C-alpha cells in the first residue's frame, strides 16, 4: 500500500494513487506522461521506480517551482512542460507506455481563494487555470443572457440556468460583477429556497463557468485523442474524471474505438464507416476510490477512473468522436 502522504505537496492528494500505480505498472519501467502535474503526486510516486522516465505537463504557473525541484533531483528522468495537455502530441516527441490524466481541480487551485475557484472566496472572480485568454469576470459581464444560460445549463447541468443567467444580466446592468461573493449572492437568490443541503447551490454554476473559462471539454477531447496518438502498442491511457460530462466523453471514446465496441443492432450489418479501432477490448469497468481514501480526502468522492490499452493498428484521427461532442466544443468557442 503506497502512503499517499509521501506524495503530498501543497496539501494536494493524488486521487486513487494506488489504483493508478497498479494499472500503470511502473515497476516494469517505461516512459510515462503525467498530463496534469499539479502537486506532483503521480510523478513523484512513479519516480520511486528507478527504470521510469516521466514527462509532466501543466498549464498552471503556480506549480513551476515544484516541477523545477523534481527536474533538479531527477535531471535524466523527469522533464516538465508548461503547456496545455491538448497539445501533448506537439510537446512529447517520443512514443510512451502510459499517459495519465487527473481532470480534477487541484487543491493548489481551489485552496488559493485569490484565484476565485471557490464559492467560499470573496476575491476577484477569476477561475483561470493558466495560459488563458479570459477569466470568469469577462464571461459573466460580457456574454448575453442566452449564452450564459446555455453555458450554465450544458456545462454545469444546472436546472435553474435560465433564472441564474437572467439575474446575472439584471445585476450587471446596475453594477459590474467582479467578485465571487457577488456571484454567490446572485445564484443563491436565483435558486429555489428548498435546494439540497448536500450540495452548495453555487456548485454547478461555478463548475460551468470554470469549464468554459478553461475550455476544459475542448482540452479533454483533443487531449485524449493526442495521447492515444503517442501511445506505443500495448500502452495505457488512464483518465480520472469528476463530473458526468467528462466521464461520458471518456466512456464513449474508449468504448466506441475498442475491438469490442457496441453495435447499433445485431440485426444490421456492421457499418464500414465505423471501422476505426484504437484500443484492445475495453472492459468498461469504472474504478472508484475506496471508503478509506474518501475519509482521508473527501474531494475524491466523485472521482471515476477509466483506462484503455492501445492496439497495434495505425493511428487515424477519430473524426466521429469530435462530431459526437461538437455541441460542447461549439459552446466553448463562443467569443467573449
């Protein structure tokens, strides 16, 4: 059992670390890519195995000092790239054995109230993870009511999206929205008074705005495609997600581009237009954190881990995958 506290940096727990290590088998050595470096938990744990080489990616400049420490300690085995993981194919030159994605908002980001990710903050409404062109302030003050409604509804699965969007516009007509506390008050006034106590009424709207600001769906779709492009035959791609939209995208990609992909109906012949196969048989089993881990790190409670194994076929771009989620890509492409 790996001691997660040994990988703790900046109060950040790597989610399902033991499960990730079991699947990725660093004891066998190989080349790894940590696409969401964050506090460095996965990279540090993998570097404990002497025959491993890791390249890590993160868009957040706040993690740069920690990454530099690891580069200094492991100059021949660790390299850091300040980049978006959607550009992985341009950043990583070699073919690799394992690619790891942890899509959750890191504790480094959430605990820094000045960055505006948390609805407990009273600072500026920012939500930028790094290498951004916009912030949440730009979104809530510049987009029209219809655009705000669609973002909150489809990226946050918020049933009161229409009312929240309407009240955001109404408020900003009087005063520009600049702080998280202002947005919190708008959302709370927009929600029905009998909202569930299990989840903060601001959670889904904050999630939607964060996803939009950082183009997280676009990043995910392009990221897992380009990660697959760089995998060796037999290489593994592991993705930990934290909300249903992310998990739906990952499940669809792994399921529909595997050898055992589902057919539309057993009464119809197989379609020649869906012949692209990128993975070995996909087991479609979701791995969740243990009760013990959740008790230590409550933020892991919604995490889902899926993984797939690259086959030997030549890589071809999965255009139908892009088309399947084009609605969300178009939504994130709205000009602010």
